C-alpha cells in the first residue's frame, strides 16, 4: 500500500470514529469502483433512489452501476424544467438519497452549500436513508476551512460545470456575490443525526468531484 493510501485509510478511521459520536455511520473504500459496488450492495432490491447534483457519484461509476441494479431510479436529468420543483419535493419520498459533500472536517462535520436548497433540504429532512459519498480530497481540519473550501474550491468549478453567470466562473475566485444564479445561497452544516440509522458516509481514498 502506498503512503498516501495508508494515510487516507488512517484519516478515514479518525473521521468515522468522529461520525459515530454524531450518530452517523461511516465506511472507508479505497477507490471509486469499490465504493460504487459497496453503495449498490446497501440498497435493497426495488428501492426508489434519487440523488443531488454530484460529480463524485457520477465519476466513481455509481450512477452507471445503479442503472444496472434492480432499483427504481428517479433521475432528474429526465425531468422537464417546469416539473423540477415538484420533482425536488417528490425526492423527499425516495427510499435512498445519494449525494456528496463540499467538505468534511476531521471531527466529522459535513458542510454543503446549495443554490436552490433542494439537496440540503433532502439531507436535513428528506428520505429515510441518505448516503453521502465523498473523496478524501474533501477532508479539511476545521469548520472555517470547510466553509472556505465550499466557496473557493467546490463552488467555482460547479458554477462553471452548470454554466452559471457568477463572478467565480470568470476568475475562479469567490466574491461572496449576490448574483441571481449564486450557487451558494445556503450553507448547511450537518452536526448530528437524531436517527442513527439514517445517514451513512462513504469515504473514498481518491480524488472525486470538486
Ligand atoms: S462568487 Fe458567488 S456563486 Fe461563486 S462561489 Fe462565490 S458566492 Fe458562490
């Protein structure tokens, strides 16, 4: 095992212990392929599955794997713009919600920013099962760093990916803007889950997403 793989594994063990105190379970997978297989194995046959916009879950092959799995996928890519609001609300009733994180602190806090709020709403009070899949590139040491990462590392490439008209798409730097298409309308910090069965974090020992 390489030094970086060993480092990721040990760091993930530390985070998973911290998550347990917050009634959030966790698992480490060394690479995206094994993470995709693992997440698929957790989802029972026939379950309704949907997800928040995430490069990580696409990059690791999870979405492709789910298309071959015996589950029902609610894919927002197939939804017309005028039906999107209803779809986001329907997503609350899925059996499983998949997403990534913009940052995860060493003490187990999970930070996300959102433009519409549908993803952080689903995480807060949506489906009975939420799986957060995140590469170890998302790990930071403090909440302050997590918020900074969300604004300066995660949001600008996501804004570019979505073709938004925001200052960060022009120079790659967060200006804490008030643009109409601002992708950072809401800042969400997951501190604890009252339901210990609800949220599961899969940490992946490679770079995934932004
Ligand atoms: S410039 Fe605006 S949209 Fe871009 S990262 Fe900063 S607050 Fe978010």
